[in-house]
C-alpha cells in the first residue's frame, strides 16, 4: 500500500513539474510599446501604378489604418530640385497615411547621399562609393541637403519628425562614410559636423523661415544589436557630444537578431533613452534554421521570434522594412503590389505583424511573465496600464501542438478571467478568430492548444481582486442583503465578508454594469434611468467567495 501511495505522489509531482503554464504578471509593467513603424522608400512607383484610386487607398489603409502604425520612414538619395515629382509622390503618400492616422510621425534616413556628395575611391583593389570627406566643405553640404529635404516636405504639407542619421554602418559600408580613418570616427563626424550644423540651421530664424520643427535624432541603426552596443560605447568614450545628441537609440536584427545578451545590453547602454528596432524583415537573424514549412509560414514565426526578443529586452517600437514589393512572395515587404496591380495583396506575414503590433492599444506596456515548460513558445504580454484587458502573443515555433494553461496574477490578489479571444495566423488562418470563451463566474485560468508553427494572440478580459471559479467558494445568497430605495439599490454583506467587486446582469446574461477594486461591506448602485422592470442577477465578489442573487426590480 505504501509503495502504491508513493507511486501516486511521485506521478503527481512529475505531472506538476512538466505542466506547461504561462503566468501573466499583470501589474509588473515594463517599457511602453508605442506601436509599429514601416519603411516606404522602395517601389513607390508601383503603388501609384495601380490604376484605381480605391486600390491605392486600400494599400494605404492596410498600413496606416489597420496597423497600429506610429512611424513611416523614408530613404531619399537626391536633391529636391532635381526631381520635384519624386518628392510630390512621397508627400502625397504620407498625407494619405496621416488622413487615416494623424499621429503618424515621419522618419527620414539621411545616409543615401546624393551622387555629387560621393566619390569613387579604390580601397583594397576595389572601387567603392564613399562620402567625399576630402572636400573640406562636405559636412556643410550634407547639412544643407538635410535642410532642403525637410524644407521640400514642409512646403508640401508634411513635417519630418525624426532624422535617422546613418544606416547599418557596421555592414558592407565600412568605407561609405569616408575613405580615410576608421568607420566609427567617420560616422561620429557625420553626426557631429553635419547633423549638428543642420540643427544649428533650424535654430536660426533667419534661415529656418518656414519654422520647421527640430527633429529627434535617431541612431546608429546598426545591422545587429551588438553593433549598436559597440557604437554607443565608442561614442560615449570618444565623442560624448554625439552620444548626447542622439534622442532615440536604434538597431536592426539582420545579424544575431535574437542575441538576448546583446539586445539587453542595448537597453542598458541606452540609459533611459527610447530604443527602436528601426528596420527589419522576416527570415533573417532568427536562428530558426531550415524548417519543413513554406517560406510564408516560416516568415510568420520568424517575425514572432524577432519581435518577441526585442520587446522582452526593452524595445519601444518595431519597424518593418518596406510597405510593398512587386514579388509574389518576399520577406522584405508587407504588401504585394506588382506593376499596374488591380489591388494590393497582403503577404501572410502581414497578418502576423498585425497580430503582434496592433491587437493591443497603442502605448501599451510590456508585462513580465513566467512560463514553465514552454521552450518552443515565444511569449510577449502587454497591457494598457490599469485597463481591464491583457494581451498575450504566444507563438508556437515548433511542429508539435502545444497545450498551455494561462493565468493572470496581480501584486495583491489573483485576477479573475471573464473572457478570452484567440486569433491565429498559421498555414490555414490569417489573423482570424480561432476561439472565444466566456466565464460567467471569473476563472482562475484556462487551457488552450497552440497549433504547430502558429502565431496566436489572446485578448483576455480580467477583473481585479475577485475570487475565481476555480480557486474560491460559492457562498449562499443569504449572506447578501439587497434593499431598494427609489433609484438606488443597496447591497450589504454579513459580518466578516467584504465586497471586492459587483456585476449586474439581466436574466439573459446581458451585462448591465460592473465595478471592481472595492474593499467594503456595502455597495450602493444607482439604477440607470430607463432600465426595464424585471429580474436582475447580482454577482457579488467577496473576500470569501462569490454570492449570486436574483432580484426583481419594478417600477423603474
């Protein structure tokens, strides 16, 4: 008998040790995730080649309205006077996006210098394009180019908010910012001498007659997180004025994009400055290797892994590389728009991007979480501070279905779960509702199965400080006294029972009102004017359990 008993106990312990669980720490707020960014530099002609104005509008809507888009970034390589139509098209696109979302900000990348600012220099036997730092006036010329870029957009009704000074200086552009000296020093000079002079020009009202705003300065926008750490440390040591100039720290994830140590070091080195992932696309830098799935589905889970590692290590905004590409499939864009296309078609990873960046409200906080025995599930939890919903991205990066149990904790008491909705992108679904479940009595947890190679997003409705249907008792309704006087209903509990929350529903389950975060022995409900006479159900959550009582209200 003893052997059998011990066997049962060991079996129970084994099951507990292997439980696949996620605990959302709903009050442990980390950094704000502002929303998404997108580049719009390539294939703008393809966008305008669509014959239908409705199709062009649809393409803008996919980006600006259907995503929590906060930033649109452009890369320009010419003087405004040389190609006014080019600037017209870009300004028109930005204005169309702002019509959907006025708070979108514009980031201008300032590294694609016009041809007349570059020289051919033979380095290591190879002819390379380099910024002509042999010209003693080169940085003044770059500053003037920045100024004229901003002016061209201002004249067309668009304000530029961010100057992203350089781009991927640690990758294949080691000579791009000047043939002489080391690359880090050349990059520092572009910040100090060109961007610095540009800011001085904006500060001079005799030069800045259009009253263009002073942009935030972003950088160094390295190809890898480790490159970003290296540049920050170089600036701090050798050019502290450059480091002080940078308002937004930026990196990419094309190389070692899921290097958690380097990503965490970026946040640490940033020292409180916001951190953006300022250019990225799927199927690069994710360490997922070759998988037995289509490139499209791989792109979705690649995106989830890259995005998740960024947010868990402090990222405030995450930029996709391009709005559109002409290809049938590419990891680099979000929309497929071939030349003269009848309409834009989102790539599958567009839907994963939409789930990850836009299910939760703009400016939601990343939350701490605890996961157990979920090594192949990438998790990011978010919450708009002090609201009654949490959002969980749980992406299964493996080819095996995973069942996990989800609960939500508070610093002071468990949260009750009243409802959750699951949306999924996988080989069959594109950000589609896969499951909805409601709990008439708040639940302490729920279990769900994640399909193989899937991006899953949960919207979870919660109530604070309420007993849950799994962990707490149902008390007899005799513990609750209901009285009514005119338009007021008074709820009173017996001695030792404190009311922590109240829900009032119709007999059909339709919710009339709800309140939580109470700690009192009575609660006064002001009956809404015009409420029909009939039977109403009072769900009263207390420190000792749930009391459910039906009560007839007449003559309202």
